[in-house]
C-alpha cells in the first residue's frame, strides 16, 4: 500500500522511471498523419512543437483541432517561427467539443481529405467550468471532455482501422489525456450527467469526466485490439485549462506566483503524452492508464472495474446513436 502511494505521489510530480527524451529518442513519423485536439495552446501546442522539432522524419500532416480559427492560426505562426516546415504540415481543423454536430463536421472533413490516421491525441479539455450544459444537453465537463471526444473517435474509427491495414508496423494509437483528479470521482451516475449537476462541486464534475476518459480508452482497447488505446495523467502542468474560475482561488499576486511556480511547464508536461503517442511500441500497453512518464498502477479502483468499463461503452454508444453517430 505504501509503495503504491509513493509511486502515485512521485509520478504526479513527473518523477516516473521512464526518462523519455524526444531529442534522443527521435521517432520517425515519415508519412504519418496525426490529429491532436486542443493543439492551439498548452500541452497540445507543446506536443506539436516537440514532435516537429525532434523527429528526423516529420509527419506528412498534423491536424490541429480547436474551436477558434484565429487561435489555431496564431499557434501555427508561433510554431512555424521555431520550426519553419510547420506551415506546410499543420492543417487547421475547426472542432467545438461542446457540439456533437461540430464533431461530425470535423470528422467528415478528415475522412474526406486524409487517406490515413496514425495517431489521435485527445488532448483538449476543460476544468472548473460554471454550472451548465453543452448544446446537446450534457453537463459541460462531461460533454466536452468525454462525449465530444467519444463522438470524434467513433466517427474516425474506420480511418484508424484502415490505417492499421496499410501500415507495415501495425502501430496505430489513440491517446487520451485524463487526470490524476479522476480519483476524486464518485461512481458515475449516468442519469445526472445529462443535467447541469448544479448540486455537485465543479471538481466532482471534472473528476467524473476524467474517469470517463480512462474507462473509454479501456473499452476501446477491448473492442479494437488492433489499435493501441491508452490514457494518461500529464502531471501538474501550468496551462489555461481552469480559466477564470481557478483564478478566483488565487488570493494574492504572491499566491499566484507560488501556484504557477509549483506547476510543470507544458514543454515538460507533454512528455507523457508524447511517450504514449510515439514511444517504443513494446513499452506502451493498450488499455493502460499512465502517470508521467510511463508509470502504471495509479488508477483508482473504479478504473479497474470491468463492469463499469462496459457500462460506459454501452451508455456512450446508445447516446451517440441518439445523435446519429
């Protein structure tokens, strides 16, 4: 028990046993197509920049998915300033995860314009959102963090499976960015996630959606054994995910400085998802949940509940059917 607690604590700080260094690992991505949600800032942007900086053979295309075209273009410009070839590789993709119709539109474009999809990094997410529901009636954290990504994944699954067939190495991966915060989740009440859950604290609502990320990857790993599906905690990273709600809890400038000082920078925080996406295939196990970098066994008891895994899969599939997905 104590060993498990120590492992969880050290991995939360990014002190895991695997020392993944993109500059020395240098994975070849030649000819591959990658899609990353929330790629315009934070971990997503750092992931794209690192991939392009350190791969000796860059990918053919990176779909940068986000809801705001101006922010996408700004991110592309910033990455291109460091890696000039980025402008010819990164392709903007409008995607609002709060809308299942937007997920349909984004997937339709990818299916129309891409012959393959080798890596999906489900990186986008929200935390500490005000009480509310998405366009489709799901609690905001649940709708964006789980349902939007679930819809996109299901719609693009035919292309992922096609890519397995044409790849020589048979190494197609889906990586979902979850959080160690999932451990605070109660058992998911599938009726409540279709309400605003106003009686629940925002951290609980967030934790449930992050638990769903882990369960969804475990479910897909069972359904599609030919695709490597993993989830992970990136570490305690300095990003804008919490927005104004988190800022309310920082009472002074000193407090804000201390808060930021304690957090990992995105260029370090992205290492776990980089490893999961392009690290050695023999190290990355499908269906696993990892703390940084490459630490297994840190999931809550509920992440190991196969009944709950299947319940989430069945419930999600039924919900997506209702919306024509």
